[in-house]
C-alpha cells in the first residue's frame, strides 16, 4: 500500500509485470487459451497517460507515512494530525468524523477520506480559501443539501477535488481556475450542467464513473476544458458518447452504458484521441457509419461485449483491438487493410476475437500478410 505525500514525492506503488513475447517472423501467432485482462504494450506517450489514469483511480490512504508518527503542529484540530515534517498537510482520515473540522491557516493538503461525514458547515475553510490545494472527501456520506454556502464554493486555489463514494446528486465544482483533477465516482449524479467547467482551462482528468448520468444530462458539460486529457464516464446511463468534448482528449472510457451507435465524424473531431473504450454497451452494425473508427490517432479500441456482427473498418495505425463477446461471424480483410504492399499493412499487434463465430479455419489465406505485425490473435 502507498500513501499520498503532499510534496508530490509519492511512494511508488508495486506493479505486477507481464512478460510479452515478440514472435519472428511476423506471421501472427494464434492463441486458443482463454485469458483474463492482459495488458499489452502501447505507444510510450499513451502508456504514460494510462499509467497516470490508473494511479489516480483509487488512492490508497490507509497506510500513514512514517512522518505522521511524530508530533502535530500547535494549530492542528484535535481530531487530526498535522505532521511537523509536513506542516501544510492535515490528516483527518479514518476518524469516524461526522463533519469537517475547522481547517487552520497554512494547510494546503486536507485528507478527510474514510469517515462518516454528512455535513460541511459554513466557515470551516475560511482560513484556507486561497491556499488549499488538495481536498480529499472520498468514502463519506455527504449530500449536496449538507454542503453550506461559503465552503467549497470559496476555494479559489484548489487543484484536486476527490469526492467519490458519497451521496451527491449534483456535481460540486470549486471556483478555482487551477483545478486539474476532478473525481466524483460512485455517487448519484444524474446531470452535469453545461458551463460548470467553462473556465477550467487547466483541468486534465475527470472521473465520473458509477453515477446516473444520461446523455442529455451531460450535453456540453466539458466545453471549455481545453487541456482535458482523460474522461471516464463508464457505468452510467448514456445512450451516446458525450458531445462537446475538447480536441485535446487522449483517453475516453464509456464502458457499461446503453450506447447503440457512434455518430459519423465523431472521432474525426478528436484528433488527439488514442484510447477509446465502449465495451459492454449495445453497439450494432447499423449504428456504426462506414469508417467511423478509421482515424489515425487511435492506438487502442475496445468494442467488446456488444452486438456487432461484422468487424468495423479501422485505421492501419491501430495497435490494440478488442472485439470479444460479440456476434461476429465473418472476417473481412478490408476491415484492416485496403491495400497490401511492402509498405501498406496493418500495424495491429493484438486482436481479440474470442466469444464470436470466427475460427482460425475461417481466416482468409493472406491475412498474415495484412496482419504481419500481430503477435497475438485470440479466437477462444
């Protein structure tokens, strides 16, 4: 386990590594064994972003750093710890608190996760309206009605707001233009009104999975976030991909929704998009216009667990394609290669087709020439 350190020097988490073999010559190796969630190498830039996203999915707050074993500063609330070695941090996590304590002057990093907080009373942030940088409120019982005016709506310097696993029905957005990360997962949010993020030009990551968002409820919600890189709206009630997202977006996750189509030209407006996941939805062939996924920026595309009967056309630059658990019954080489020459071929490295009606015997004879860089094709 790891802990968040306010000076940015986080203790690095322990990763389990997968060994990936490259086969030579480049004829694809057919795999028949069923595996679970294998992570394959991606382009370096995308991999860095994906690691960043993974690290901010669930912070582990349970293990206190060694510095917290020392005495607290003199102005610290009696329910909390303010380590002398980190005088700008106040740790109030896992204390069975019912409300947010008064925050003393000088605190920049406030940890309130894993409590029983139901209310944020007026005045608790009066000493840090401009100075507070991180506010962690995950795993509490806070409702919108119990957030007093003059609290979060006065935090003008906030950079990170973590508000997951509460009882919010509406987003809570501070006025800070420095906000770069917003996490409100596992709440009851049904709409995200347009304009709330209009001035958040430094916002790079938004996590809203496991809410009750509808497509109408988030129309235009992300306009103005010119630096947004990662957006996760998985596990909601969307019928289409969110509209109005900025062209800076590199990662879009919309798994586990009710999406049955992707509008023509949607991806062409997202020139930086590298990873798109729309698994566990209701996608059908008729809902995918010709060439809708044929964009040069995409590295990873996940369309698994849908209702597709054919393989959609992809760009030759795509490297990871996940199509498992659909109703695909034919393999058309033109979905991958329009032209096969020494310099024209698919750069696909990993392809999952298990859970469909395609077998190795149904593959066209020249598929290995088109998919010459594929080291892993899974059928079963």
